[in-house]
C-alpha cells in the first residue's frame, strides 16, 4: 500500500495527517501515534487502521478517533508481531463506520482480532505511513 496523502480538503470529507511516527521508521510493540485533522464531525468518522503486509490484513484500531478542538488526535497502539505495517488514517462514511464498529465489537467479545481482508466500502484513505517492527 503506497504512501497516500490528500493535500486539499474535499467538502464534507475530513483531511488528516500522521505526524508521528514518521514514514519508514522502526517502531516498538507500543506506538504513540499522533496527527491532525480538519473537517471532522460531519458525515465521516476518522479511524486509524494498521495494514499488516505479512498477514495481508487490515486491523482497525479502537475508534473512531477523538479529535480535539485544535484539530489534534492521538492514540497509543500495539503491534502483535514483527514485520512491515502501514498506519493509515481513514475517513469512514456512516455504513463503513458501522462495519468497523461491528468488527471491533465482535473482536472484543471473542478476544480474537482476525483483521479484515479489505477496508469496508465507504472508507477513504487520508494519510498513511509505513513502519517496521523487528
């Protein structure tokens, strides 16, 4: 999954950046991810999703993200194993948000987080960084 950034906000769709970690860095098992967002609170929710290259799966993190009044967001996340990952900020429309919440609830209930083979329809990639964990 290549680095993607939406340079110009689109009306009604949030814009986001990931400020830490930076692209192509090594991370520990616990990572503090920070960023900024604009145009949140409309029809779209902001989510953080990991893509695991080894498993070829998308792992939605606890969400949707809470964005402060100054447009900043943060989340501590955890990687289960070593490998290469994309950390992606996505805008999820109403249906995609419901699907992500259902995945999250089912995973929490079962204690198993199998990941998703693809992001739900209605997700728009806003920003992404690639990291590795050894």
